[in-house]
C-alpha cells in the first residue's frame, strides 16, 4: 500500500504545503501512473478554477504506508491540512492520556520520568515536555526533591464535578418524593475531600420554609446534620482523620470543638441518623440520614430541615424511616 502526494507550489495563489493524497495498491510503476492520471481526472474541475499562470510547480511523491497506518487516509482525494495539525494534535492528546495513566498506576509511591516514558513508549524528552504541561495545569504534581510525579488536585476536582452531576441525577426522584411526603426542604449532600458539598435541593411546600444551604455551598465535614452523617458512620480511623484535619475550622461554627463533633457522632450512631439543633438558625432542626451503597459505603446524605415545632422525636424517627425506604425503593442505592 502507498500514497501519492501531489504538492503544488505557486506564486502566492496556493500555500506551498497544499496538496492532495490518494491511496495506491502495491504494484508496478505503470499502475501508479495510471492511478495518478485517474486522480488528476477527478480533480480536473477544481484545477480549472486555478489560474494556470499561478502554478509554479507540481511535485509527485510516493509514500509507502503499512495497512495499519492507513487510518482515515484511505479516502481518495483527501485534502492535506497545513502541517497536519489535526494529526499532531490527536497524537499529543493520546500521549498526554498515556502519561496520566502511567502516573496513576504508580500514584501511591510516585513515578519517575524514565519509568513513565518507557511504559508510555515515548522518548524521555517528549515525556518530560508533556509532563511539564500537565504539571502547569495542575493535573499532576512533581516533587523537586524525590523527582516523583503524582496525580494533581485538578484531576480530583474534575472527578468530583463529574460525580456530583451523576449522583444528583441518581437521587433527584428520591428527593422530590421525600419532599412530597414531608413538605419540608430536602438537601442532597456529598463528600468533597474534607468538605461537605450540597449538590441538590428541593424546597418544601410548608408555609414556613427553611432554606439553610445553597446548592454548591461547602462546609467542613462534621458541621451540620448531613455533613456529619457523611463521616459519623465511617470506620473509626477514617472518621478521626477527618475530624483532626477539620478541628481548626470547627470553632467558626458556634465555637464547636473536635470533641463536640466526636460526641455528636457517638449519639448519631446509636439512632442511625444525625440531628442538628439550631446550628445555623435557632428555630430550625435538621435530620441527616446517610445513604449506603451495597458495600455499606456512605455515598451521600439526605438532610430534611424544618422549624423545631415540626421536628419532635417521633417525627424525626418517621423521617429517618421514610428516607431509608424511599432511597431503597427508588433504586438509589
């Protein structure tokens, strides 16, 4: 298999790199000539529009191409773009993705340039150049001391963004049904690092509404009913890691301490849900219920908020049962 490249130069009417390519089967030179003649016949109408005096030269090249390299160039009369920018752009993207995947494989202990380049099948200088761009964009990090590469925070942020839309769509029907049953405002909360992120909300129809959290708002994990329910039911070691990391931030919320959060978590584990008494508004009580997947991992939390007169112990128990039932029957978990 080969390609015939017709490169036309001019006195300004055509750019020097402009041309056409056509595929040719392997065979005698006479066969190539025959195909070239056919090719010129196909583009004859186009050539008629080109002033003959503007054509300075026409070069004809034969380029051997293996069958697995043909790709999209099998089409007769395919136009060459200047400098083949599309091809080079696609190649660069593929190389960047290959490097990201190789860094991800070694992310726990870090990856060195030589190993990344080798596994990606790239020259070290090429890998270094692309990795430098990925570092500048925050997709990976580079430790100047150990010379190790790790995945960057920006990748995590992109993943969270994609996840929050998926989880919101997944639970939307459940939130609407919970609101219909309770007439109170319902929130969907997910974990984002050491923060709780509100990704959806359905406002209640009850005349006295409680809209305490805006979609997209963040709070330290542990602050608020839904936020605490995301971590209260985690393994003790993981729970402690989050509480210790967020301890300096808790004092901003009614001067709470890490010990206060720990005690609230202990109380919550006994009943299976979290109750927040007027943390953000003295006349509002919120109930946070963790949502578990089939592996018993907390994937999200649902918070139902109402004025304190509507949130006695019996109703809190009813809301807990309702949320568990709806998220299960709606196929949310």
